[in-house]
């Protein structure tokens, strides 16, 4: 579809681009941001998109870093309460989990005509809420008011999509065939280790999602236009692993390298050999990348140091490639060091795995998008990380889709760029897709 075109459905036509009006607060606004900290009820508002966009602008103007999303959480909670949506007691310090309780199965009038109390399945939809340590350079009237912090990944879009879906589902709960837990997840952007988990792991550890059968999530993308939903049949993000190789040699005078073992030479050989792992060890049709980003050894020009290190990251789409590359990297590093008379100590820190969509739900997602009058395209190919993958571990199925946010007025800038500026007109289409998808999944699970 053409960039900048509007999206029409449900009797509402949403023009792309910024509007000067704000339908959320009658008490006055600044740069389209609701003036009051206390969000207004949607009831009686003329337009759900205006409501979501007005609140989106507030979230965009008030970004908070991972695990510091205190005001963000408070506002989401207030918005949910104002719309009659229950919040669960998860114990999370930031982020929260709400629930829309479907009433169709309890009243026994399921869409398939079955009577009586059927299964009451529980699924989850997830939007992340944290921002990045980045100075915004968009010039938008609702740009970040916190120096050095910006919603540069569009998690303000993602949470607004989830909020909109929750409101739509709450309004249609009498025909909803189960419960939908709505996860407003903190701390997606942290690169975690065992001691410091990402937000998805933190939410899972609360146990509040233990009964969830299917997980659904969306992320904004500048690669697709407003009104387009990105859906891919399999992998939609890369696994994220960090490696560090410490090499210990033997320091000596630069004029007598024969008296020691130079770790600079050893590290150089290791870096060169690492480049052959993704090209020689992995199925050439599989996406993967090994990137060396940091190397340190020595202090000056005439002393051979005793040690040094190199570090970088490995991204893969396939879980077997991931372990194959780790094993090969360990072997190559230690054998090269040994060949030089040095030793290598390899640390491998596994972060989020790749997000792989469940094939059962891919056609359902496509149908849900089409039913809402939205275009469907493949998700953008990337080996970037996404901690939604933790929800899908241990065989739990799910689907992760992308919401197009580019238009004529909001041209594409890649996420994590200081100029990333999604078109807020994308929020309602994303919410409509997510709500419809949740309904379709529950209907099939019942
Ligand atoms: Zn990001
Ligand atoms: Zn993100």
C-alpha cells in the first residue's frame, strides 16, 4: 500500500500524520499530550484512535529505562482502571499484567453453537514498555522530556497497541471464549545474564502466566507502512549470545619475542579464524552472523603484554546452529592459543533465543489481519534480539507480528536511531489486529 494512506475499518477513518487535536483531556493539552497525570476514561470519547494517540504522546514524552518504568507503569494501571480492566497482583515492581475475562464460555453461547460450560482457555498478549539511553533527535512536539532517554525502539507504540487491544477485548468480552492476560512487560532492552534477567524472564518468574496456552505479541517496524501487519511463518528474530575470549601468554621485551608468548599475535590469529566459523561450519542457507566488536591487549609500543581479550556477539536463527557455533568457537580459540604456547579461556553468555512462530497460528494471524482490512507482508528479516522468545521456550506456542509504522509524514528511520519516529496512526490498526487475533485463538482453543 502507498505510504501515508489512511486505514479504514470499524467505521473510523484515521488520517495518517499528526493531528493538532487531542480527544483525551478536556482540561487542555501541551503539544498534544494529555495535561493531567490522571488519564481520562475512554467512555464517551469520540474516537479510540485519538484516545490511544493522545496517551501514546505522553508515553513518548516520558520515556523510562529498563526496570525504571515507574511512571509508565502507574499511567498504564490508571488507564486500565479507567477502562474497567482488572490488574493482576503479580508483584512486579515495574510493568504489570492485566486480564480481560471472557464471558462467552460461561454463558454457554459459544460461536460454534456449543452449549454449556466448555474449556476456558487463557492466552496472553504482550507489549513491552521500556526506553533506551539515547538522545532524541526527531524534533517532534511530543519528543522526550528526559535528557538522554528516548523511546527509540517504539515500545511506546507496542504498549499502546496492547492497551488498545485490551480496551477492544474488554468491550467485546461477552463474546470472548476465554481470558486474555495483557502483559505490559518491563526491561526488554537489557542484555541479560543469569543474575540479571530480561523483563520477560522476570514476568515469567512471577508465575502469573503459568496457565497461558498461547502467547501473542507485536513490535513496531519502520520496514512496513501504516496499515500493514508483518507475519512470518517461522523465525522472526535472532538468538543473542555474547562471547569473550581471554588469552594468557607471557610478557617480555618487544625486541625479544622469543622469550615470551605474545597474546596480541594469538588474539589476531583467533579473530581471523573466528571469521571462518559462520562461513565454513554452518548450513549456508541459514541466517547467522559472528561479529567481533572489542579487543584489548598491551599498554605501549615496546612491551609484549602477558594477556589480552577479544569479545563480540553471535546471532543465529536456528537453535542447532547456535550450539554448533559455540562449540566451534571454543575449540578454535583454545587450539590456536595452545598452538602458540598460550592459553585461552572462553566465556559464552547466552541471552535471548530466537523468536520462532508456531506454524499453527501463522494462517490464523494472516486471516485476522485481513479480516480487519489490513495488508499482510512478511516480517522484516533481522538477527536482532527480542526477549519475547522466552515466553515461547519449553514448547509453549505463540506468534510475534510486526506493526508497520512508516508513512509519508513519518518516513522510515531504523529502530534504535535518534530519529526513529513512528506514525501514531499505526496504533489502532495494530490494536485491532491483536484483539482480533486473540479472539480467533481463543475460539480455536476452546
Ligand atoms: Zn530495541
Ligand atoms: Zn524493541
